C-alpha cells in the first residue's frame, strides 16, 4: 500500500482557471454596496428572490450563443439516472438572473402577485475563456417588474436606479440615466422604409455613431466609406432620403426632454409605432418629473443604442460621467454601469403567454471599481486592535483585554501564533492592518498598566523621523488598565 | 422548419429535484441573521473570505463518502479540453466551506497572516438524494482559525459562538456551548487498554449513551445486550475493568467545571495524552472565564461525543435548551445548532505540512428555524404601502405620492397592473401584505385629499364586525394631501 501512496501526487492548491477568491475588504465593500442598493429596491416595493445556482438546462434555455453542445457558454452536466436519485436530467449553473426569474414567474404564476417586482443579487457562471479581469463567476444585481404593461414600470425603475446610484455614494451630477425606446427606432425604420431584413444592418451602423459621427454613419447607411486603414467598408445601400430619418433620430437630442421629443416626433414621421414610442417616452419623462427625478438625473437620449436590438420598448442605461485616467494615463469618462429595458417572451417559452416585463441589471464589478476610483469604497480596510502576548502563561489576561475592547464595540483580537519572537507579533499586526497594538509584560501587569501603540501614527513617524525621534516613541503610551478602552477609542477616532 | 418547432415541447418551469427558491422574507430573515453573526465574527478579528462555488475535484478532495465515481456526493463535471479554453479538469461545486479554506490556506500561505482567522457564509451543494426539508443546495456559516496551536483559539471560538447566538436573538439561558476534548477520550482508551483497532467500536457505543444509559453502554462495551425489539446486539468484548474508565468518562460531568475536570482526571488515569487533554480543557475553562463567558453560557461537558471521531483536540457544540413541540405535539429540546473543533491535516494534503486549525460551523437553516420557533424571526414580513390607481391618466400623481412616502423612508409602490377592476387592486395589496392602501379618485384629487385605508385594522374589523360596522369603514380615513406622510407614519407605528 505504501507504493500506492507514493503514486498519489499532492493536489495542486489552485482555483480552477478563471475563478478567484475574495478576501476581507473585497467581500465587505461589495456587500456594503449591494446592501445599500437592496435597501433602495426594497423601499420601492421590490421583494428579494434567491433562486438556486443550479437549474435544468431545459428551464434555462439557450439564450447564450447557440451551438450544438448543451454546455457551451454554461457549466452543464448530466445527472446519473439512479432510481430515487438522479433524474438523468442535464443540469447547469445559471448564467444570469433573468433566466431563473423567467422560470420562477412561470412556475409560481398563480401564487405571485401581479405585477411581481423582484430584485436578485448573486453570482452567475459563464463557461467562457477567462481573460484579464474577466472571470467565469461574477456577481449580478437585477431588479425587474413582471406583468406590468404600463411604462410607469419603466419610469419607476429608472428613478430607482438613480436613487440606487446615489445610495452607494455616486453624487448627483456624476451620473446620468439615459432613456430611449425601441419603438421609436422601429418608427424611424418605417419612416426610412427599411424592412426587417435590413434593420439589423442599419442598427449596426447606428451603433458606430459615437466613433464615426454623423457623416460617417450617413456614408455607411448609403454607399459605404473608407475606414482609417484605407479599407473600404460597404454601405447598407439606403438612398439619402431613406437615411435622413435615421440621421434625424441620431441627432435628435435637444436641450430639454421636450425638445428631444419634438425632434423624435419629426424623425418618425407618419409611423404609428414610432408615435407610440415617442408618446411612451413623453409619459416616462412626465412620470420621472412627478417622482422628483429631474433631467440632471435621468434624461431622454436617443443615442442609447446598446440593447435596442434586444429589448422591445423603453431601454435605459446608467452612465457615470466623471473622468478617470485609463491605462495609458488619458482622461476618459467612466462610462456605463447599468442597463436594462422592456422585453417580452420572458415567460412565454414556458406558458405560451406573452407577459410584459421590464428590468435593470447593475454591473456589480464595474460599479465597485467606480466607487474605488472615487475613493468612496476601499478606505475601510482597517484591521483589528491586536493584543500581543508577552507572557504565554498570561493568555487569560490578554483574552480579557480583547474581550473588554470588544464589549466597547472595538474590533480586537489576541495574537495566537507562537509568541516567542515579539518582532513577529508586530509584523503580524502590520499584515492585519491593525491600527493599535496592546503590549503588557509581567512588569506592566504588576503595575496595572499597559502600553498602547498607535501603529498608524507610528508608521507616519517611521517615514520621516530621525533615529532619535523614533527612539522616543511618541506613538506609544502607557495607560492604566482601567483607561485602556478610552485610550484606544481616542486613537481610533 | 414549422415541423421542427412543433416537435419542441415547452420546457417545464421547475427547479431541479432537491433545489428550491427563497422568496421575500425567507431571504431577508436569513440575511439579517447572517449579518448579525458576521458582525460578531468581524469584531473578533475574523476576516470574510468568499471562494468561488467551483473548485477542481482534485483540490476539493474526497472528504465525502469515498467511492469510485468522482461525482458521488458532489456535483462534478469534466471540462472539455479546448486549446486556450477548458483544461480537461474535473470541476465540482463545493460541498462545504472547509475544503475551499484548506485550498486557500495552502495557495496563499505566504500572503495570509499567521494565524489566519476567517469566516465564510454561503451556499454549498450536495449531490444526495433529496428528502423532506433536505435540499441539495443549502447555506453554511463557518469561522475557523488556521495556524494557531494554542487552545486559546478554541476558547475564543466558543466565546464567539455564544456571542453570535445572543446577537441573533437567542437569550442567555436558552443555549449552552458544550466543550469536550478528543485527547481525553484517547486517554480514556489508553486507561481502558483499548487499541486503535477497537477505538471506533467503542466510540460507536459511547454515542448511544443518551439512548441506552449507563448500564446499556456497559453491556454494549462488554458482552452485548438485547435491544427493545428483542434482537441481541453484540458487545465490543471489553472486560468490566476495561469498561470502567469509559463509563467514568461518560458520567464525569460535575456541578462545576472544576468538578468535571477532577472526574476526567480520574478517568484518564496515568495516560499522558489524557492528562494533556484535561489540561487543555482546564485552560479553555480559565480562558472563557477571563473573557466573561460563564458556565451558564459555555461549559466543559464530556457527553459531547458527536464529532469526537473526526476532530483531534477540543470539540464543541452549541445546543438550544428551550423546548418546542415536535411533529407529534410532544415537547422536546430544540437541540444542536452548531458544532466544531480542532483538526489537523487541513493544509497537509497540499503542502505536506501539518497546520493546526480549529473552527465552528453554524447550521444556518436550523438556527433560522429556531428563531422562527421563538418568534424572533418571521414577524417582519410587512409589505409596502400600495398606492392604488383610480384614474389611469393620473399615474404621475400616484407616482408622486409613492415618491413622497419613500422620501420619508416608507416602503411604498404604485399598483402597476391593469387598474380597471378596483377589487383586484385591493386583492393585490392583500397578497403583498400591504399595511396601508392609498386611494385618490378624481373628486378627491380636486379637493386635495386622499383616502388612507388601514388594511391591518381593516382585516381585524372584518373578522369580527357586523355588516353595519363594516360599512362604516372605521379603518379608512380621509386626509389632506399635505398630511399623508404623517398619517401613514401614525398607522405604521
């Protein structure tokens, strides 16, 4: 048997490729952010829903890139068919929070209130090639209203999104919720006499507006143009008259919602669906106004194109407008942190009935990165007060000291490694990010006092001080045992 | 293609067998409980750790029942080996939070502080036959200290466990943390001259102490006994002299920790490992005392046997001592809600080095059930104030009303379903658990007033009132628009 044992190599202590661990402040910062968002959602009448990580492949559906293998894009496996046990079903990890919502909305349609407002926060999994900053497990944070046909539901979600961004610390003026409507685009297509067969092509060119500008899009919609490399890009082949409504749509953003809506009404011309879309946007603008959400927070903006192909009615996007430095040190706007819109067919796959739904998804990692870039998150990485151990036999005294600090609400711990080398204890305190170390040798215990070492001040002094100054140890104070809690509280303030 | 479409049946809207969804209060009650526990862990210097749900089968190891198939007990699948993509590795969902901790402690051993105190909370998955109340995904909530050989780490975890139980609402006196030590048992085995080959058998009989009592265990340790059905159960075959230390161990619980420790010292006789075990328990008792945790909260108790086979040193268990009614209406103690102890070999599989570790796991679902049984959780299932829609064209007014309530911190929503049938709106408010409904028709709007309907009072009246009383609607009040928030706040108090 010894031979067998030798053959067994030690397992590698590694996460699977594309997965990672989150330590300490990484966990608490995200949690704090999500808690604040949840409080806003809750106040708006949304209920939490937590579905399991595992769904049947059948229920999840294939919303991810469609290929032959059932496990492309998702992590999937087949259960063994065991009597009374495994069913032989294909199971998979959820790849988003919308597919499980669809299943829940269908499964519990007789029990859930209609409309059903729910929020969900949690990890999702993608079986994709991992890359830098791209992981195969990541958080999503969604809020959706299922069963409400009125655009009041969309307006409410836009207002709630603005509230949520402010709740996590994004100042008013540092973000904008931009709102568009797929129906307006459909109206523009009608006005431009573009059929369904070419709508996708037109949408693709519209999406380049930010990069190539008005004239660039005009060329791409008509005869084509040379790109920067000199290569010729074929146009969609519209006539200039056909392209006109599309360009009018793209450049319809005015100084006010009213002006934008006027421009959009002109762009959709006689299209009924287009007029309906503009009316919906007008309703949303009025509802936002009634909810006290001004145009400085949420605005009608026809340049929101992302998602127009997927959604069926209003679409929205939250953008952070403050600037950060990119990898190359150039200033750029932080950009989009949330998006959503109205979609049909959520429950239809299961029941055959169309159920109107609208929702938003916040990019958890992106928003957290924004908070860190603004210095809103990331500051509270303070470790516990570390009670050092000078005398192994007096562990009870040290634990009593820590217990006293904790009773006063102060995060505190006793050093529990080998106490022989005192330098190691201070290194440990440093590694823990401890703001304060407590030291009590036999002599001090006899006198009823302790040394309180201000490690933050100590680190500052160490950076600048001369050897003499350093030796005088201004960051270390002797206090009576009874005064310990007050002294530590003073330092932590 | 139409034929293909027909062949595709509608997917079933169902969770996989053994999985479930958590709605509303189910989610928030668990979250509130875990948040309170996390705050206690954090104050004790423990850091959160969130590992991914997916690990390699190799890293997870086979701590679950060992069989030939790699996916027995766990949900596992093999990645496709794709250049630049899947590695061909077997991946699996974590089945507990300890195996990932072992991997992390090995992977980051040069970066983590030593000792490393961490807590983790999250779902784990078991590929087991589901049963009533037994799900294949459930929460665990663990705290462990890795790299601390001192029993001060064990004492600290016991004290922290007591604090955590009080933090979630279990009153002092309604729980007890009971502490034992595997080394004492080993000492008893030495004193009884029981070799390693029969230790497991003896342990199994000891475990029956609660059921069969002192004489029953004596018989089972020696020649065997008839059970209730008349069947003869073979004994382990010890002599009465050999069985004596075992029985002394089992009945060593005294009126105080000191008395118990004296009895244990007698039970282990001349065994060195036994004496070490008793000394450790004495240290733990002294440390708990120093931390202000009296014997009413944590106590040395040799009857803690569960886990003795698995752990290598101190073991502990938290029991809720209040009575509940079981399925048959009989009173019984609620029982165990947490357990843990000291174990070696956590990191050894990966590095070859023994690293001492100790930890506790709280049974999340059991503790939550206990809180519900005590009426501590489960009360806060109050829905939002529902603003009803009398006039579809005045949606902005209704949204403004809801926004005003929310601005005052009141959970509120506008009814977003089809407003045609007012009865449906009140049914919706009922389904939502709404405490208040707001009603404003055109007439009321003109007069600048609203109807505030106290649905809780209304429900009470409806239970008892005569038709006349009911018609007088004492639960409905007309208030001026400006007084709305104050009136709703009055009702919600």
